[in-house]
């Protein structure tokens, strides 16, 4: 069996960008107040039920395909995020399930 080290840092965002106007409406404040604080930065919203592990699935599948590796051949998943799906189990465990890996260290 060949040994391959895969390392990559990837950022995935939800598809739905939230405008200053939308956020202002939700908060019940003037759009100019939100624009002043946000300074034009975008924010994104995931629908209910879509967490970091769901966002990580597509890049993970792309990386495995790029390297010609099956998810079943993974030995470990390291998943770092400031916003985990849940406190326990970690997002790496949830991604493991979405990838349909054999149990791996995470």
C-alpha cells in the first residue's frame, strides 16, 4: 500500500451572501448603520442543517479525486474551525461520515 501525505488548507463559504440591507432589515436598524460597521465586508448564511462539515465535503471530495485516493483509504482527518457543527462529536467525525470513510483518527 502506498503512503501519501495530503495537506491542504481550504476555506469554503455558504452560497448565500447577506447584504447590508438584508441584515439591517432583520435587525430593525438603518442600512447605513450596518454599512458603517461592516465596511463593505460580505457575510454569508448557511441554511438550517448545513454546517462546516457539509461545507467541507465538496473540497474534500475534490482533493481526493485530484490525488486519486478513495475516502476508504484515509487514515486521519484533521478539521479546524472556529464554528464547529457541534461541540461533540467534532466536525472531523461528521465529515468522516459524509465521506463514508472507514473509522479513522480525527
